[in-house]
């Protein structure tokens, strides 16, 4: 279970998956698209290893980052995302999907 995303605040979440072979080998490239629903055509934000919003920690662990600016205007109750490995000959879905609650902050508008 993930902690909620608070609109307008940075969100970080570590994901640990034990698999053989390892899902996150050294040098892997990963992409995760965040949407309001699985069917939604609109990508709210894209997390990748290239834009440093996904960080490989070790062979079994990654950290996801949604900067505060990405969620600033989210008025949703939840978002969904999954993760795809993109450094393979064809993109490889890693077999997990996250559904994360989005909460509206009381304290906001800080510098």
C-alpha cells in the first residue's frame, strides 16, 4: 500500500519486487505513465529513468518521484500507474500496477 499523493507536494515511493531474473538490472530504462484511470487518454505525468523520476536503487528496488509541480492541479481521488522496461528489444511490462489515492491539502500556497 502506498501513501497518498498530496496535490502540490512531492511524492516518493519505493517499490521492491523480488523476481528472477531481476526486474531492475544495472542500466535498465524504465517508464511509468500516471493517468486518472487505466482508460484515460491523458497522461498526467510521465516518470522515466531518463527524467530522473524513476531511480534504480538495486536489482529489486526502484524509487518513483512525482514532483510537487506535477500534481499541483490534480483534483482527482486517485491515479493509476504501471511500469515498463524500455531498454529491451520490445517494451517489457513488469507486471504490476499501482493505484494511489490523491488527497487535497489543507496547507497550501507555501513558497
